[in-house]
C-alpha cells in the first residue's frame, strides 16, 4: 500500500479538535456547553470538507495525509494515522453525523440534566471514531475501538429511558467480551509477524505482507470476525442492538446506528478481508449465508415491533446484512455496493432515529400507533420522514438504491438463487417501510391530541436537511461518492485478494 | 436538446408547486400544473414531428461507471416513444384541467399537494416513455409507483384509501423487483442497458438467458399493469380521487407495462416462449376482469375492471405478435377510458362524493346531458361499435387473435361481448330508469362547470376520431397496416350490439328482473364479484399469515432463543459468582485475610516494643536500613553489569 505523507496534520487535528472542545466544555460554564460543542463539531466538519477537497482522487488507493509518531519502540507500536479512499468516506460520515447529532441535541428536550457531561461524551466519541477510521496501526485501532464504547455507555446509562441500565450493561458486556477476541487476534497476528520476520509489528502495512498457513488464517479470521460480527451486528449476535437503541437518547442512537455499527463493517473490510485474503475466499459462502440470514431474518422481525426505535433498530440490522452480503461476494460491484451502503445507511438510519426522537419529544412515547393520522399536523416532518424511508427502502433516487442494485448485480454473478434471496430481503424492506409510514402518519379521522402539534422547524429541521441532502445527492449523482473509494476497492480486489 | 423540455416542464411544475404551493394557493397551483402539462404536450408534438424524420437520442450526464459500461441519463425520441409521449401529455393535461373542477370544493385544504403529485406522476411516466436505457425506465417505473402511492392514499384519513395505497405499492414492488432482476439479466447478456444498443445486438446474440430476462421484465409489467396474479391492487386503487383513477388508467401507470413490452419488443420477439406466457396471462386477465366487471356495482370499480380487461387484450396482442395493434389500442383506450372516468367523476361530484354504488343513481340523463353523452360515446368506443375509435383498434386485435389461433380469437370475441354488456349495464343503470338517488339527496343533480365538461367534450371528440389515424400511426411506428376483415368486424360489432341489447332489455325494459336474476345466479355472481376469491386469499391468507408468522418467529427466535439464552447465561454467571464468592471469598480467602490481620496485629504489638523513643536507637535502625538497601542495590548493579 502506497503512503503519501501530508504537509499538514489534518487527521490528528480532526481527532484533537473535538477533544479540545470537550476540554473547553469541561472548563467553562454550563451555559456555553452547547455553543462550544456545536462550534467544535462544525469546525471539524469544515475541516473534513477541506480534506475532501484536498484528497487526491486519482490515487485513492494510497493512504494520504499520513502521519506517524512512535509510541512504544520495543514493540514497534506507532501512532499511524492517514486516510485512504475507504477511510475517507467513513471519516466524512463521522464528522457529518457527529455534527448532526450535536445539533439535534441542542433542542432535544430529553436532555435537561448534566449538560456538560453530555456534550463531552459526544465530542469525545467523535474524536475516538475519527481515530478508529484513520488509524493504520492495530494497537492504536484497538484502543480507539474500545474507547468509543465508553462515551456511548454513559450516554445510554445516564440520559437513556426507563430500562437504560439493563441496556447499557447488555451493550457493554456484549461488545467488551467480543472485543477481547479482537485483542487476542491482534496479539497473535503480531506474534506471527515475530515468527516470520523476527520482530513485532502492529503496523497494518507490515501485516499486509504476511501470509498464514490455511488453518491458522481461518482461526485468526474468526477471532477478528467474532468481535466485528457482534459490533455490526449480524444474526444471531444482534439482540443487544434493539435494546441499546430502544433506551439510548436520540443523539446516542444516531451515533450508534450511523457510525458505531459501521466500525464493524469497516473493520471487516479493512482487517478481515485485508489481512486474511485466503481465509476470506475460503469462508466466503459462510459469510454470504450469514449476511443473507441477517437480511431476511431482521427485516422479518422489523414489522412486528411496536416501539418505533426498536423498529428502526431491526431495520438497521437488516441493512447491515446487505452490507456484509455485498462485501463477501468479493467482486467489484459487490464491494462498491457494500461501501456505498455503509454511507447511505448512515444517513437514513440517523434520520429515522431523529424522527423517533422528534416523536418522543412531542408525545413521550415510542409507541407507533399513538401517532396515527399526524400527517395533517406535521406535513413537512412527514415529507422528510417519507423521503428518508423511501430512500432506505431502495427506491431509485434515494441513497440505498445503488447499494441494492449493485448487490443484486454482483450476486447474479454467482447464481440466480442468491440474487433472488437478496431480492426477497429487498421486498420485505418495502413491506415494513410502507407499514411504518402508514402506522405513523396515515389513517384516523377524528381530531386527537395531535391538534396542538407544531411542525418541525428551526435547528431540528436544519439537522434533518444535513442528512436529506446527501441522501438525494447519492441517489442522483452517485459518481461523486463512488469516486472517493473506487480506488481502494480496486486495490483490495487486485492486490490483496488477487481476484482479477 | 429541445426534447428535454418535454420532461422538464412537468418536473418544473412539480417543483414550483411542491415548494411554493402553500404560498401561491391551490387554484394557482392547479393552473401551474396544467401549464406544465400543456407545454410538455406542445414540445412533444414538436418531437413527434422531428422524430418522424429520424430518431433523436439525447445524453444528459453520466451516472455511474460499471465494469465495461457506464450508466447514463439519456432520452430517446423515436416515433413510438414521442407519439406515446404526446398522447400521455395530451390526456394528462385534460385530466389536470378537469381536476381543478373536481377538487374545487376542497380548496383551502392543501390541495396543492394533489397537483404536485399529479405533476410528479406525469414526469415519472414520461421518464418511462422517453428514457433511452433500462435503468432510466426503472427510475420512472418506481417514480410512477411512488406517485400512485401518494395519490391513491390522498384521502389519508380514510383507512380504505391508505390500505389501497399500501397494497398498490407492495404489489408493485413485487413486480418492480422482478423488473430490476430482468434488467440485470439483460445487462449480463448484452453488456449494455441502452435500448438502441440492445436492439442492435439482439440478432447476433444467441443466449438461452434471453427467455429468462424477458420473463422477468414481463413480471414487472404484470405488477404495473395489474395483470394476473398481481391484480388486486388495481380495483382497490379506486379509493383515490377520480382524476387519479383516470390518469392511472388512461395514459399513465397501467399503460406503462404494455408500453415497456412494446418498447423492448425486438428483445421479446427473440424469446418466443416468453411471448406465449405474455399471451396466456393477457388472455386470462382479459376474461377474468371482464367477468368480474359484470357483477360489480361500484361505479368506478366496473371501469377499473374494464381497464384490466383491456390491458389483458393488449398483452394478448403483444403475445400473438401484433405490437402495432397493441400500441394503437393503448392510444385509443387512453382517450375513451379517460372519458369514461371523467364522466363517472362528474356524476360522483354531482352527488358531492358521497355515492358510489351504481344502484344509488338512475335517471340522470336529463339532468346531466353532457356527461350522459360523454359516457355513451366512451362506452360505445369501448364496446367497439363502428365507427368509433375502439372499433378500429379492437377489430385489428381480434383479427390478429384469429390469425394466431382460433382459441384466442374466440376469447377475444367473448370478451368483446362481455365488455359491451357490462359497460352498458352501468350506463343504463346510472343514466336511465327511476331516480333512486332521491332517497339520499334532496337536490337535483346538475352539470358541473366548463372546467369539467370541456375536457370531456375534447376527449369525446378524440374517442370518436382517433380510430381513423390507424394507417398513419402504423406507418409512423413501423407496424404493418392491416385491412379490416369484414367477417370479423361484423361478428364483433354484432356481438357488441347483442351485449348492449341484453343490457338494455334487462336494465331499462326490465324484461327480466335484474334482482331476481342476481339471486338466482348468486353463487356465480359472488365468485365473479370476489374476483374468484383471489383478493380474500391475498389479504386474509398471505398478508395476515405473514404478520402472524413474523410475530411468532420474533417471540421464539429473538425473545426466547437468543435473548433467553443470554439472560440465562447472565443470570447463571451471577449465581455462579455468588457461589464462588461464598465458597472462596468468605470461606477461604477471608479466613486467610482474617488470620493475616490478627497475626499482623499481634506481631505489630511485638514490634511495638522496638519503638523505644530514644533518638540514638532510631539512628541505629536507620543506619542498618541504609546499609541493607545499599547492599541490595550494589548487588543488583553487579548482576546487571555481569
């Protein structure tokens, strides 16, 4: 993998900026907390736009803006930060969604206590997440990966709803236990480097050059896979997600669904596929099967949920199934589909969770049936939700269409049956989306409590627009987004998997 | 590039109304939408003129590069597409005008949304008609589905309407996913989605997959055109406002399926098996829907079933190889079907949208003469009576059926008879006979304003004269002109007349009491009315079953198996921890610590004796300590060096 050093430390700056803002929030008085965190996240977002502008798209397979600082000489641990095409789009997703989450919180009525701590948690989680997507050293990656857990744990445990403690513990235990496997995996890969090359290394570039005996490769693959499968989550490791989402505050759900879950799929592509190509090819049918089971099972479960947040959470699981299926089809269109779907799902799920939060702010319930007939009183809100929901369903012109279209296209390269299974999943998603829209907005003739409702406006509307615009952009100008990561995918296919 | 305006006008109207509709008011919104449609019609006429010389292809911009092919946005104007576009925009514009009158009494309740949807609908339909590649067609395909969802569910506080819109979208989704599957199969065969390039490559491509690809594409058409077995949404879609029904059934939406097959006809021709399937499904649907129409009593549903039946006709024609005839029938059908719906809407408006059952009307002809005349013209055209437009297109089709096989021809004739019967049954019950509506309303119905009658008159004229353009149309789109077979023409017209006569004798002269006949034939009528119980099967069986099954799986799978085992292990872990705690911590370690504590306490007392309080003793202890530490350090240094 080629490395291009940057003249200016953009990446570490994007990690430090939110952290510094968090520090300022701690030091200054509580009434400045909102302003500081919005400005901090806003500047980080602008910084990411600058990075997007400066990025050299003609060589998106190489790691650009690369920085390296030695931490532990003895074990060759380096703080190696940089962005290749794949990291770039996830980095952009992180800064965008973090800004949206913080903007949303400004007007979220649920957040009334411990304002300082709340914003600190979200700013820190932004900085850790940028670290996750930008680090090219496995130890640094692992540290950031684990650190993201902490702000989220507190977000759920402190500002959540009724069952918040149960959910927070479930979340923590699930993820923490599973990532111990990751640690074991990282340690053993590094040990393998020691045996083969005579020195320890955790650098991604060094480990790319290793090759493993078949059994060992599969074993390492599975060690990494367990951690990421829980994080993604794939069926049957998914039950923490509906609980965590059901109880998390809105902004927490937004970060969780839009970015935290993507850590799992991003890491699957970066590490599982990248480090163990032979094992990946061997285990491909197994992975695709898990992906398809996830798609169908989760979309099946979605339609019976009454709690709107759990509903969206299950639909998220189903989308993650799409991402994993597409990824492990291991061809050009499949990989492209999986990456664009990561970004697209980030947008749609964030927007749908904000919808749930908006409903809760008005009604103090997540019960879907209680809102029936509300389109009359909140037309703009309904339009926004409809655009998001149709985009999530895979209607052309929305963001998820390209993911689904390319997934079917690449599935068809193997067999019609496979493509048909993916199709069935897509069909179920249409069923639940339409059911949700109908239950939330339509029906009911008599005037109800809803009559006092005001439509969405102000800051909340702006934060929705931050998501709607990219959704439509992907739908109608997909080339803009695909050009970010096409190079990286070509590199993975040609140089790592050697499939072309 | 002028062709782009055909699409741009409705899009522009949609955007204006969607964003500023509330500010500019409902009436202005309606006018904007009408203008959008009208300009689009003018431009499409211009494109017809241009494309008759040579087809025009416009490339707009690149979507996404795939391996070996780049997805683009582009449009293709040949006689087939531009004439269809002209018909679509013409009919749609008239319907838009009419809808200003139809929705008039709802002004002030955000009717601008309705106009925005209408315009979106037209735009999506034009996308289907004019796109030069399959993906573009799919964009329009889904756009039409979305717009119809919004329009059918326009009365969103009525459960009937929202259920119907949900059903329409879900059923369409089944078709759509088959369609996109077909697009992908086509792409893998030809390595391109551009229809011109596909046509160039069809003769040189020998692939068994073409059969599968065309079958899947046809699956999309089945969903969109409401053919068997994805048909139940079509009659239920009548829950929307009547202009929507007219638009849905005349020029857009359901016509899209037929048009798509005709557009890709060279591809379908290379797969004869698929054409057989097309013919069988079309023929069965034509008969099925005609039978269902004979026993329904809802004013709009009868016309809806009639559409389904006529679409079946067109598919049958496509199946037996008469593409030109199918498209011509689509065109004439657009005129007279829109006319019938507008007439029905006029009656419904006269009764303030409260009555729908045909037996609640009666004797309207003297109060609403224009509506009566329009309905009669439309019905005569639908029944295929000489010399109205329906005669020319229908006769051509029945001729083609007989050329293909006697069975198809017979089926066509039977359906022609049923068609004449059911449409005149509706006409006679509504416009003749005693005035049954007196039970419900005091006021006498009256003709609506010019906004509603003028479109009907224009469409009525078109429904009469459109048939004479058969030769020109066939010449333009490159289909062969067929002479009318006299014996077939006479047969089908007389069969139609017999149908009308029976309807007249039963429902006007009452030679046979319709109520008595109904009760005598109740089981059969019920079967027809329930569409051979397919609707019940779908709603009660499939939809409810799906919900039940997923609920059961949720509780067994997620709740019981996965969460159950996790909770169990969590609880087990704690129980074990408690046991271990009791066994180890309390009984072993604590005892040890306790022992340690007591011993150290005792030894502390012992050592306490050392604390003498004398300074020189302390200095001594300090010295000893320093020596010991230094010794250890020296030793350690020594070891390190060595």
